C-alpha cells in the first residue's frame, strides 16, 4: 500500500500542491498534518507509522515534511525500514528517491546533511544580525504583554503577597500566566507574608 503524507507548519498554509502530487503518484491513502516539523509526534504521521506493513511505502513530497535534521531523518528511515516498508521522496533536487535502494539512502543522507548545514548557517546569521541590531538599539525583542503598571499583573502580585491563594488560583483569577507571574515576583524581589 502507498501512504502519502503531506504537512504544513500552520493552519494558514495550504496543502493542495502536496496533495495533488501525492495523488498523481498513485497513493492509496493520503494523510496530512498542520503542525510544526519540530514536533515529531504528529497525529497523521504517527497514524501512518502505526499501520505500515511489509512492502508498504510512505510517500512524501520533500524531506522537510517528515524531519528537521539528519539525525531525525535517518531515525525515521530506520523506523520505516524496520517495518519492512520504504520511504519515497518525490522531489529531491528534481529527482524521485526510494530509500530502499543504496543510492537512494545515500542521496537522502547527503542532501539531508546539506539541508541541516544550511539551516544552521542561516540560524547563525540570524542570531548575529539580532545581536548586532541589539547593540545598535534597533532590536528590542517581542513586546512585553504586561507592563509594571498593568492592572491584572498588579492584582496578581498583590494576591501573591497578601493572600494564601496558590499561584495556580492567582493565575486563574487574574488571567496572568505562571511564567509572567514568577518572572515579576523574582524581578521585584517579592516575598509572601507569613
């Protein structure tokens, strides 16, 4: 059986091109996810992996649809091959690659390594750019949701100082998140009244 798998990172993105290519390739069943690739526990992918049997094929459009780095990719290929199945990548530099062949596995490993290297280089450039912008005062990061005089935050800090309520209860009452509350408690050096 040929299982097609399509994925986009966000609900705003469109799956239609991937689905069209998988249908053209003759996939018997196509499953999709709208989740980030960082999360390997995607429902659709896990569903396919739980059903794979000897002789089945998992078909994807590109490597980045199932893995973010070479280690994860090779682990995924090993998982698929241990089930007696194979992975087919429809667009690998314009070629279709079957990981059941030695050349296919070699190509996947090499191109996966190149893709990971490229990602690491781009991420490094991005971090350097952010650091440079910070030094010039042009990058402030994400704006803070709660300023020091925010009424919800002030109420949460007051409840923390002067009541026996748990942090969970305070967060539910005020709508302030735990991390925000703890960060501000630490920042202001607040201690509970005994």
